[in-house]
């Protein structure tokens, strides 16, 4: 049964104080795009609709773990308001943004993450900055820049809809894939529970072709996401790539009005590696977009802090003989650790100096490998 949370999202509910966000044109170049299924969430309550979505999703999570969702209850105007908020906050003077710096070194992302925090190559720092707004519950309340404060209610409505309507719909479909009770994952991702789910407004600063060459065209190196599911709002500036099973890199196509979704490390571990957590990266945009700054809007879903990632009791996993019984003792111990304990451990790893970082994509994945 699908439970919808009533939300009031139309942007006219807020004073029109933001500059209208205008997306740049999509690239005209022919790229090597990944084949990614599109799940139409409006089908979920129609006869045969859920079965169709579950079949599509099963194929996606067994291949790359990437899929699109469309018709998820947010208009393009709603989405563009969030892009506008993100652009305004990330274009504030650096001195002002630093007043809201997150306590990154202690594993807390809540607030501003400055430009150049990660050493990509010796002496070469990254080109992206972001602002994080965590769930709208008491434990995550903190000071924010005025642009966030002025649109706080609008951001909350948007985030709650993403979590309680969109993410919960995806979690129910995943439970159906696994042939377990439909509310299993939803029960571990309740909005009011203590957890570190958050929204990210991000800006990748354009580099010249000469500077991109020094960085081997990499904006964010290959990695997997740490949480349960990641929701990336599709936008036209290219650069997001996923790694196919043969090791090649495929571009992720822009589909207006869609969210690019990927299952992440915690679900991969929770389901004994069945749900894929695909390595992906961000590279310099195509030549006809290389001079553009690249703005992004992302929601990172994580389970409640009290959750332990004990192996899911799934008929499907039993048939596939995917069991935690033969795991290493190290991985078995990790199943007894709560999500709330894992989050700061993983987050702190992001600030490891380059000469201490693992140099292969496989090693640069999460604690759960």
C-alpha cells in the first residue's frame, strides 16, 4: 500500500525573491551514454503498474544500480526553485559562507563544505563546493545563511516530499524486488527518526581545458555512495558517468524532469551484495559546455542511526544463495555496528591526504567491502 504525504509545493507560496534559474542548453555532442531504465512512479497504483516497475527495478539493481524516476510529484518549477536557492547560496562571498562551515573533520556534513577541501592529485585541490541542509528535525537545527532562512519552509516541504513520498516509493519497490514485507526499508528510514539524510546544493567550478588536462579531466574521482539511495536531479551540463561491468565509463544522459537514482553501499551490504552500488564519477563537461559552471541538486538517503545492517531475510536472496554466513569475521562484526556509528567514520575518510589514499577505484569504495 502506498502512503502519500500531503505537501504544499507550488513555488507561488513563497515570495518571488529569487532570480529565475535558467538551465543551460544540453550538449550537442554525441556521447557514449549508459542504458538506464526509466521508472514512471505514476504507475505504482494502477493495475499491473507496480509489477512493471518492480521488473524494471530488478533489472536495474542487478546491473548498475542506476535508474531514472519520473512523475514523482514535483514540478519543474519546484525543482528550479531549489536550483535557484543553491546557486544563490553558493555564490555568496566566501567569508560569509565560511561562517556556516560544517564540522567536516569530525564527520559532520551539516552546513557549508568549502571549495578545494580534497587533494585530488599531489598539490591539486578539487573544484567543487556545496551546502548541505540536513533533515528538518531538532537534532540538525543550526544557523544558516539568510537565503536558506528566507526559504526554509519551502526547502522543508521539498525535502519532506523527497524523503516521504519519492524515497519511500522507491524503498517499497525495492522490498518487492526482494520479496520481503513492503514496509521493511521504509520502517528503517522514517523521516522523524534520528539519521543523517540530507540535501546537497553543489557547484562545480569550470576549469580551462589546460587546467582540466592537469586533472586528467576529473572533477570527482570514481567512488560509491555511502548511504542507502542517492537522488540526483537531472540537469543538462554533462559530466556524470557510471562504470559499466566491463570497466568502461558511460555518460549519464540528461532527461528533463527526471531524477537519476542509484542504490548505495548500505543497501549493497544489507542485501549481501545483491543491490548494486555502482562506481561513478564526475568529469569535465563536453567541449561545448566546458566553460560552464555545473550546479547540482542531490538528496542522500540514509537509514536511522539506530539501524544495524543485519542481512535481509529475503526469499530471493536465499534462492540466489547470497548469504552472510561465509563472510569474513571483519564484515560480520560490522553488521553489529549501528549506522549512527558508521557515518562519522566514513565521512572522516574523505579528508585523507592524497599520499595516504587508495589509488584504485575498488579500494576507494566504502567500509562495507
